[in-house]
């Protein structure tokens, strides 16, 4: 058996299609173009965030966390960094450790959302008056 190696006389191609033996211009950073070209409308993005929050339920009360009134504020920054200020029904709520992480994960999956931060706040404290009318009707409180 002999070692036969074929050589090519043509110069190697670079990923940009230029010959490797020639001086080349710096490659344009187009790999982010699909992610950065179109910024979603903040109002539309906020509506999508609210819909996502309406799919997350409090384990003790069969109502989603948004209609339960646990979400106090949703802020969307210029870089689509989302900060959600929320509370829990009680400070010793059994999901105090897992609920913020679930919200960060679920909201972070929305197209156009940057980083997500959930901030638990206790002032003002949550009360039954924060529950939406639809949720009160569902719970038989109206």
C-alpha cells in the first residue's frame, strides 16, 4: 500500500469566499442581524408577557398570578430587559423559592425579551382587594 496524497493547486477558500493567499477585509458582523434588526413594540411585548403570566397559577388559590394581583409592575427597558415586581400571598408562601425562577424562565422564552429579573416586594402587602373582578367571579367572591 502506498500513501498517495492529492494536492490542489487552487488556493483554499475562506468562509467569506475570499482566497486565503490574498489580504482580506474584516468580516462584517452579520451573524446578529436576525436578532437585532427588528425590535418588538414594547406594548405588544408587555401584552405577551401578561398572557404568559396568566398561564402561571398560584398553587394554593386556583387563579393565575396576574389576575390574583400578585404582579405589581412590569418594566421593559431599552434593551428589552424585563423587570417584574411582584409579591406573594404570604411571605412564607411555599413557592417563594421556585415561583420567581419559573417566571424568569417562562417570560425569558418570549421572542424579543432580553434578560428577565423578578423582584419580590412586600410593600404594599397583598390583599384580596388586588384580585381582578374576573378572578373574584371565578372564586365565587362576587
